[in-house]
């Protein structure tokens, strides 16, 4: 019996936006390429493009040998888990695509394996070539493809085209409703920040100042449950393509829960750490008011005032967070990135996106493990799409 490996990927520049897929059929023993498929889909989401890539790869393998045993290898955790039967498929459009994929070969002939994205470069490049061709109003031409060279085992990965967004959401030849937080295609592809506050620590329920200048508390049992619930919700939505987090332990633990579910690495961004609250670290608001009343009054009335003992002012934190935001927007243009951080950085990003004054910081309620979403466009505009969502914690 012949044994084939099918590697597939799909992406959307905008999610939903211009989308395409790529698929490769390899000989399981030699690793040699037997067939390549790629196609531009028009406007679609990442997950639909991924499922379309899977179907194309399975059909290409079936055309080579309908009696073959197939091992599907993809970097989409969503598709692998759903097709393996471990995750439910709630979206009707995805369910139809999954049924279509399952019908190409008889039951039991196909198995699924998740692989890191860097091991799926061939299919990833094919998907990007298809999207590039679609942007030019052309069809993908296999004779001009460099995907096999770029994605060959041991080869160097090719640079991604600007705005590429392969790996994590769906949409077939017909337009489907957006599942994630992406933009409309006529608005361009923003860098979309899914801002997740870390889960609870022992200090959170007591509302104690907990910044970057005191201890580095870990998540409590409640915080770990919250992190797991947030990770499950993010995996079900399927739009996150990258993960960034504050260097503090509570954020790294929260991000780690998401990374495990999404199959993504975590990049630490120091600019997203919490405020240094100086001598106020570990104190409640009432305790600070009792011990440092003048400093607290000044802090509440001026963004230039710092907490007692050499802490950071809101102005200093704002400048730091804005610089980190600028770098992240450049790095993740056209992508959806999970940013796991703290109260002050999230409120700062929301305030700046809205053009609100500094005092707006005190008028926002942000719960532990809550999600907020801000999209940043190339022209400098921003759009706040969600704030303080905790529905998955109920």
C-alpha cells in the first residue's frame, strides 16, 4: 500500500480578506514531492482557507492512488483537532468543509498530525504564492513556483510577503461570516491586538497594587483556571497567529496556557510590563491613601506624577507602551496577535486608540483574564472592537 504525507496550509490577509491555500503531497518514505496544489479563494477567513487546503491535498493524493494511506501534517491546531474528532465543530461552514474532507478517503485511511509552522514552509509558501497571484488578477502558475525550494527539508525559509497571514481561520469559494476580529477587506489588513489581561494572583482579589517594581507573583488556582478558560475561547475562535507577553510571571503563565492550546511560541515584550508602583507595591488603595496621601492626590490629578519611592508616572508608562505598540504593529502588520499584559498597558492602548484624555484611565473597569481588541491600520488609525470581555469565564 502506498503511503503519502499531505501537508496543507491556508491564509487570509485581513481575516476575512484575500485568501488562498497551498497543499503538497509527499512520498512518506523518501519525502519527495509528488504533487502541489494552490489556489486563490477571493475573500475568506484563515480557517476556511486551511480547510480548503486540506481538501485540495487529500484530493491530489486520491488522484495519485485512491488506496493509499494518508498522514496529514498541518500547523493549524484547529483543523487537526477537529478532524481528529477531539474538538467539536460549532461553525456550520467549517462542519461542511470537514465533512467534505472526511469523504475523500474511506474512514480510517487518514490520520492527522500537528506540526510547527516552520515545518510546513512548503505549503505555507504555496498559499502565499496563490494570494500574490490573486492580488495581480492571475491564477497561480506551478511552473513559476519557488515553494518546493523554499520549503525543502533543511532549506532556508523564504521571507513572507508583506501582510501575509497564514494559519488559523476559514472561508471557501463563497464568502462566509467572519469568525474572528479581522477587518473588512476594503479597509486594508490591520495589525489586530487581542489584549488579554493575566489571570488572578493572590493580590488581585484584594485590589493591591501589583506592578513591576515589587514581587513577581504567580497565578493563583483561580488565575490558572481563568487562563485555561481564556485559552479555550481563543482556540475556538481560531484567529490568533502570534503571541506576545509581558516578562512578568503572571503574564508568562497566562500566555503559556494559550500557547499550549494554540500551538504557538511566545515572544516576550518588555515594553508591555506593568507600571512600577514604587513604595505602593503590595498595598491597597486605602493603605496608600493613609500612608502617602499627598503623593496619591498628585498621582490621581496628573499623568506626570509618579508613585512614592521612584515609581513610574502614567506619562512614562504611556511612552513606553506606545513605543512597544509601534514596534509590534510593524512586526505584525496584517496579523492577529495575542498580547498578554496588565491593566495599565491595556487601558493605555485603549485610551490612545480612542484619543481619550489621561483621566479616562480611571474610568475603565478591566477584570482579570478579560479580553479587549484593538486594530491598528497602516494609515495610523485605530479601531477599538472589544473591551473587558469575560463571557468565557462564566
